């Protein structure tokens, strides 16, 4: 009988996950709730005699010693051991444990603090004094030992010893809190002079802003105002750090101190000294404090004069160093304008406009010309001197080199100024001069401004003349032609507007002809919708043409004229859309006819992508029609197939650079010739030759001819 031995490893038959998953968090929570694996508490033991107490102490000491032996550097074990010995009233043993901890790590502050607290708690004063003395000797930079040591001696009434301790402490030059504690001790003893000497030593050791402010605040609290003022004055000289010596906070506190003492003249001098020597820009808060002070106790004019004088000096230095820095001139002028002194402002303006740019390039003149413009606006609005304003505008136009560059803004502002003075002749004269100068520089902005001015004045005839002059100078500007036609259309002059459009489209060269034709066609469509086609016809031939062609016959003629010039697909789509529109178009049948005509024209030119665009527009137009009038199947049959092909890329130098993929369209009505026609013909010739060879020759000749035919086919 064979006995099958099972493997020692347990075989898992079902490896599927359990239907209910348990997380580690659930396991821990259940263990906590059920208190699994929790150590049982030791039973409370009652000691009834000395033997049990001795045995208990021996066991506990052995546990502490074992813990210390295992972790000798761990001070926590020592602390627990010493505190337990203290509870057992074994103070010598507790001191021994603390001493052992000190030997292990004397830099540990906790050990010294626990040691001293144990001695003080049990009223061993000399022992505590000894511990503190050793602590401050070994760790003199730890202020907490000094604080506790001096506090203990002061509480015990040993004031002389406490003072000696402070003196020992001060030799280490601690921070300001330690010096403050020494001062407070002397004040508690009622020795103000000693406290003052301590402060003197303090600012000598720490000549900082914080030290002087503490000293002055203390003197003020003692009502020693002269001493406090002297400290503030010394701080302006004796503080080591220059940044702190000239800090805004120091001057503010000094001024506020004098203000509290009702010394307003001293306060004003302090503020002025700070603003004059350091500057308003670096002390914004102090300046606000100064303004507040002047509002309460003085006049604002005095301080403003001082600050403005300082800023004026700074701007003078800036414009003297760089006379062509026009931004500095602008700041200087704004300062003088804010002061309201007209003569000083004019003087600065005259000095600024005298700095003519040395180069006749417009980018150097742009900032400069605004000095003139601001000068003229200042004379008109603030000084209200109209004659001087006119002189400024004239001088500005004389300074600008109009042969090289010009500024339409200058002419326009001058003309508008004359209009405000109700002198239209002078304004027209100015704009006429502007047209004469700027026409040579091909600046059309002057024409636009002049036309806009006359249109606001309601002078339509002058607008027509200006447009005529405008178009003589810029005959290729389609925007000017359309604006001229829009003017006539707005006035209800349909024939004039149509004549303008006709002249425009007859120009040989235009910058944006598509925009012009679109405007013309939109104009005719709008007229057809309003019913103006028939009303404006003057002859019988035009009237009969309108009756035959429908309301939109003029727009249809424009489309046909445009198609004579260009066969662009957008023109065809727009034409068909127009025909499909209700009211002015010929209907959907006419639109389909235009689409077919366009398709044939684009097919003849070999424009495949344009044909796709045309068919998509046709299909969208068919979808927009009512369902019973749609003929989408006809368009769908004409839609092409999109094919991915490859072609060789040839560089500019004629070398082949590799193959690229592109998309081509195959239309159903295109006659596609076989691509491999030549290869098929050569294969057919080879087959005929092979048949002849088999009939009269051997296999070797047939094989050679076959290879030759294959080589030709590969070529």
C-alpha cells in the first residue's frame, strides 16, 4: 500500500479574497476595546513592618540600578530614581543620584533644575545655594539659573549676596532682559541712582536702538524728563548701527516724547531734521506723523514748503544730470502744478520744451511732444490764458519738423481749441495746414480727424470735399471708400453711395478689395430689403431690369461681376447663400444652380480642397431648408473620399529629404487613371514574349526574357 505524504506547508485551496475585508485599523480598535494583550496592573502592596519596607526599597533600587545600567546616558532614569529617593526621605541617596546624573551630562539643564528644586523643596538652602553656584559656574550663559539663584537669595533677604550675583552675571554681558531684572531689583530696593548706573553700563555694552529706547522710557517713567531727553539725543550719535541710528522709529518716538511734554517747537525741529537729512521717501510713516502733528499743533504750509523744497532740489539735480529725461521733467512739472504757482510752473515748462530731441526720429519725439500738449492744456485749463494757449500751440507746430515727421494729435488739439473759442475759420485753417503737411508723409489720421470734426458740425458738403481730397491722396484705401459710401447712405443719398462704390471697385489697385466688394454687396442687399432698388431707378431700362431680376438684381449683378474677377470659393458660397435667402434671393433652385456651376469651375481648375468646402457649405444650406424641400442625397453622392497618401519631400537644393504623409480627396465624378498602368503594360508584353519563346526556343531564353521584363517592370 502506498502512503501519500502531505507536504508540511499548508496548501491554500481557495485563493479568492474574503467577502468581508478587515483592515489593520479595525484589528487595533477591537484589541483596544476588548483590552487584549494589556499588561495587568501590579497589585497594591501594603507594608506593615520594617523588614517589608527594607525589602521593597531594595527591590526598587535594584530596578532603578538595572535601568541605569542598561541605559547609562538616559537622564530620565536618574530623575525617577532621585525623585523616588526623595519620597523615601533618603536625601543623601537622592543627592548621590543627582551627582551621578551631573557626572554623566553636566550640560543638561533639566538635571540642575530638578536638583536645585529638590533641595529648595526640602529647605536645604545651603545645598541649593551650592547647586546653583556650581550651575552658574559651569553654564554661565544659561539665564534661567541666574534668575532662579537671584530670586532665591532675594526671597531669603540676602540682598548683598543677590547684588553680587547680579554683578557676576553682568560680567558675561547677557541680553537686555537680564539687565532689566538687575534694574528692577535695585528699584525694589529703592536705589534709583544705582539703577541709572546699571542702565549706563547696559547701553555701553549694548549700544542698540532697543537699549536706548528702554533707558529713555525708564527715565520718563521716573519723571526725569531732562535725563530722558538726553538719552534720546545721545542715541542719535552713539548707536553703533547707522541704519538704526537713522531709523524712522527713533525719530517718531523722540518726536512723540517731546509732544507729550508739550514741547511743540522741539517736536517740529525733530521732524524737519529727519525729513531734511534722510528724506520723505524713506520715511513715509514719519511724514504722516508730521502732517498729523501740524494739523493738531501747527500749519500745514510750513511743512509742505520744506518738503517741496527738498523735492525740488532733487528734481533739479535729475534734470541737470540728464536734460533729455522727459519723465523727470514730467515729475517736476507735476510738483509745481500741485503747488499752484503759475509763474514757477511756466518757468519749468519753458525749460522743459527747450530740450529739443537731437535726432529727428519719432520714437524720440513722442515723450517730448506731450510736454507741449500738457503746457497748452495747463494754460487753457489752469491758467485760463487763451492767448497764451494759442501761442503755445503755434510754437509747438513750428518746432515739429514736418518734413520728416508729424503728429496728428497736435493739429487736432489745436483745431478743437479754436472750435471751443467758436472760431471755426481758424480751426479749418489749422486742419487745412495739417492736410498740406501730412499728405506728404502719407498720414491719413489727419483726414479722419478733419472729416469727423466737420461731420460733428453738420457740414456735409465739406465732408464730401474732404473725402474727395482724402481719396485723391489715398486711392487704394478701401476703408476710406467705404466710409465715404456710408456717409452718403446715412444721408439717404443711395445713388451717390452707389456711385462711390462703383468708382471704388473700378480702381486698378486696392489694399483690401474683398472688404470693399463685401460692403458694396451688403449695401445693395440692404437696399433690396428696404425696397429701394425700384424707387431710385431713374430710367426705364433699370426699372425693367429690376422687374425681370427681382428685388436683389443689383446684388446678383455684383456677384457676377465679382466672379468675373475671382473664382474664390467664398464668393461662390456667399452668392449661393444670397440666392437661398428669402425676400431678395431667387430661391433654393437658383442657389443649387450656382453651387453646381461653382463645382464645375473649381473642378476645371483642379481645386480639390475648395470643392470640399463648397460641398460642405451646400450640405449645410440644404439642412437649413424645410425637410420636404431638402435634396441632401444629391450633395452626399458628390462628397469625396479622404485618402492618406505618401510623397517625396524635396528640399530647396533639389535633394530628397524623405517621405511625408498627406491627405487627398477622390471625388466620384473624377476620371482616375490606373496608377500602375505602365507596369501592367510591361508585364503584358513580357507574357507575350514568354509565350513566343516557349513556342520556338528553350527555357533558358524564356527565363532571361522573364528577368528582363521584371527588371523593366521594376524600373
